[in-house]
């Protein structure tokens, strides 16, 4: 008699059982958007919103700079005269430095506003970031432009011939407020960027040191286990 033949076991597909399963990452709790605040700071959208607010706030303070420039800038004296039937206007003091003082006053005020705006932005947002720095520079430039136009608008009349006719021949009157050195418009943004970057480098947050131990303590002789 022969023993009954046992049928072989069915083949198994080991590929499915041995294949690694993909790790499922659970969604964030509450479905928080990617631009929400986290441990590493605000996301891109939040930083852009903050930068827009900072740029607008800094630019609007340019109106105050314009008022101070109008009040503190020296006056350039002019005198009107009649030659034949035509009015002419000339400087009363040809060697005066009032025109240079007008540009210098604007530059000094702009530097002060750059310093104050950089310190204020740093105290409100210590972490910094590229959008914030760009907004500080753009806001300073827009503020300088606004201050320039506000000062000119508040200053004496731009039509010097009409002004000379109104005051009379030989009477001294102030010249319109003008900014001769247009490079002074860059004083505010440059000062703000330099001061803000300096404050961030000195007092900004630091990343933790991945190697807290001194370098010499981490060095071990070859083949010698580290001390317990």
C-alpha cells in the first residue's frame, strides 16, 4: 500500500506581506492652515501681511517728517525787482548757505526717522525676516517721498513772480521749499535698514548650539571609549 499523496500548500504572494507599508501622517489638529503661527515663527502669508502693515505705517509717518522739515528748514530770502516791464527775482544773499541748510535739515530728520522706525519695528517684531526688512526699506522710501511733497505743499508759494508782485518791489520774501539733493530721499530707508540689521545681529534670537560641549571635550582618542 502506498501513502496518500498530500497536496502541496498553495503558493503565497510574499510581495504583498513583505512590502513596507506607507506611513500615514495624521492631519494637523484643528486643520490649521500652513501659514499659521508655529514654533518656527509665522508662515509666509502672515509675514507678508505683517510686512504690508509695517510698510504702510512707516510711510504714513512721512507726513510728520514733512511738517517738521517745513518748520525747521531755514528760509532762503528772495527779492523781486522790475526791469523795464518785466519782473525778475534773485537771491538777496548770493553767498548764503540757506539752500544747503534746507537739504541738510531734511537729511538729518530723515536719519532720525530711520533710527526711530527701525527700533520700533525691532521691538515689535524681534524675529525679523526678509519681508519685514524689505517693508522697512520700502516704507522709509515712500515716507521720504511723502515728506518731500508735504513740505513743498506747506511751504511758500511756488510761483515766485506772483509772490514778488504781491509783496512789492525790493521786499524780501521766502523762496519755495525745495529739495536740491534728491539723494536725501534715501537717508531714511538706508538708516532704517542698517539700524534694524544691527539690532537683529546683536539682540535677535539665536539658534540653539547643536554642540553645547567644548570642542576639546568632544575629542576622544582613537579606540578609547568615551568616559561614563
